[in-house]
């Protein structure tokens, strides 16, 4: 734990040094003494302050110090590895002005900041606010993942959203479009969802495609009426198992936290784990069938 905290402190200091260098890095194009090389207003003020208070003062260049250590063999890092770290510094430093404005608005101004304008993470810039409205988890942070499974538990559609996900009722037509493109039209015969996907437009869409409507109605009276239909009740009972499927997929296959940096890598991880999950489900189904035949 102490070593981790030390590394974080070193990284923070390095980022601050780099920030100061970037802000003061307007330089002359000719060879000059170090005290005269930097010509930005910030450096001029810093030099005047240092000269008025101290007999000796020094210029710390994060870039020069970093690469000087590499050239002298003082570190095991190669130059490309060092440049990766410096680019990460740049990414964080570029967000600091926005984070500063956000902090000023919330803390000093006591004003709300729109979710679209918030910096939620200096390291994962694709992190979004997810409003769930559930007890104990009204708001979460990350990327919304949509999963659709068939009756035997095989995941047949998935979508990880980089931006804030659209409302559930708008996700259904997109999901149907992806599944029809992958498996062909007419393959889906029935569809069951929770009430978040319920809308007149979605019900009309399913009717037009001759897909049985197993969408949970929002009105309790209408839900009670539809639960009298055996097929609808079966779909809703089966749908309730999807919550468990989501938990298994997130906790067992993806892992919590998902150790993939950057949205593209997270999206790739989801795709690979959907494949792994489906192979696992199919293997269990084959094993179950073999045991049933043996009995």
C-alpha cells in the first residue's frame, strides 16, 4: 500500500512539473543561457520572484530530466515507453483547466454542472453518468451495457455505449435491427422486456414484424390483464432471470472492475467475453443433454 501511494505521489509531482514546464515553455529559437531561454509571461514572473528572494535558483525541465536519465542508463525504460507515460501526462494535464472550472462552479459558485460538461475521470474520459434511480444506486458511473439473451441463456445481442445511452424504449428498435442483420429477418418470434422498453411505437414495431409482444406494460392494471396470457407470463418469468445473467456476466466474465483502459479496449473485452460466455453456456447445455440421455 505504501509503495502504491509513493508511486501516485511521484506521478502527481511529475504531472505538476510537466504542467509548469508546458505553461512556461515558450522558448527562443536560438541557443541561449537557460535563464534567458524561456520567454513566456509566466516564466518571467517566476524568474523575477526567484531572483528577488534567493541568491541561487534553478530551472527544472521535466522533459530534459526524464530523457537525460534514459540516456545515462539510470532507468530501465526505453524512450518509447517514456513517451507513452508523457502522453498520458499530456492527456491528464489537458483536462485540468476543465476540471478546475468544474470545481469552481460546484464548490465556489455552488452551481450545478450539466452531466455532459463534467469531467468524471482524468484517466477514463469516456466515463458517463448513469442514472438508475434504484435504491442504493441512484447514480453510477461508467458505460451502459445492453445485453439480450435467448431462452437457453445464449447472449444474442450486446451494445456498449460510449456516450450516454439512449432511453430503453429507443434501444429496442436498434437491438432488433442488429439481430435481424446478424441472424436474418423472421428469426425472432417473441420478445420480452421490462417496462422501460414499453411504448406505443415499440408495440407497433413488433406487430409490424409479427413478433409476439412480451413487453411489460407500465400500467399495473394492464400488466395484470396480460399476465393471464400463458405465453406472456412465461416470457416475463424468463425475463426475470436476465438480471442474474447480467450479474454473472459482469462479475464472473468481465470482472469488477473491468481491467481494460480506454473505451475501445473495454468494447473489445465485452465482445470477447460474450463469446466466452456463450461457449460456456453451450458446453453446459451439451453436458445437460448428455446427462439426460444417460438417465
